[in-house]
C-alpha cells in the first residue's frame, strides 16, 4: 500500500484518539461486559449485547487508526522550504473575485478533511487548483454551478 499524506497536526490528533481508546474506552467497555455477565442469562441481556457492540466499534476504530498511522507520510509544512507556493499543509486565504467573499482553507490529507473547519482534501478540485500557485495569483475553478475565480491573498505555513 502506498503512503498517504497526513499533516503533523492530523497525525497527533489520531495518536491522541488512539491513546484515549486504548487507555480509557477499551478498559471501560471490558468492565461493562464483565458486569453484564454477572447479571446471568446472556441471551436476553441487553446490557451485555450493547457492551459487546461497543467493544467491536472500539476495536475496529483502533485498527483503523493504527492502519492510517502505519501508512501515513507525515508532512510538517513548517519544515519545508516552499518559496511562498501553496503546498500540502499550507493555509491559504482566498477572495472570490465575483463577490469579494473571503475563504480560508488548509490543504490536508483525505482522512483529515473537514470543510466546516476549513480543512480541504489534497485531492479536492480546489486544492488541486491551488497547489503550486503563489500569493497574488488568480485561480480559476470550474464547478458544477459554473466557473469561479479566486485570488490568493496569503499563504501561511502553520
């Protein structure tokens, strides 16, 4: 399997979640299963079945995070010499030329993307249009609702 790009911040977030699952959630659900077993007949024990289902979810998430981290190429944008160009991990301030609306996006890995928080996937059309451009450049983007044109106001590496 090929390496998948991940920001240093994204990798740290996944490591924190993994630690929480292993040290807190997993022991808690194991305790809940043990308590439910003490109640007797397991066939009709809703607490037992709910705890087992939760355990399956936790174990699946642990495996998912471990897999993502093992296949990640962690990129710390603060350590890269970019000459002011938009690269993976950069935060970009844009202004839409038609209506002067401002946007701020950080280009992140596919697993980190969250448009509500301004995190866009490196494989998204807007990220692909931005990569390699510099502050002051215009970016043309064809969308399903028609063409849009942006100007790059600032590029930051945080």
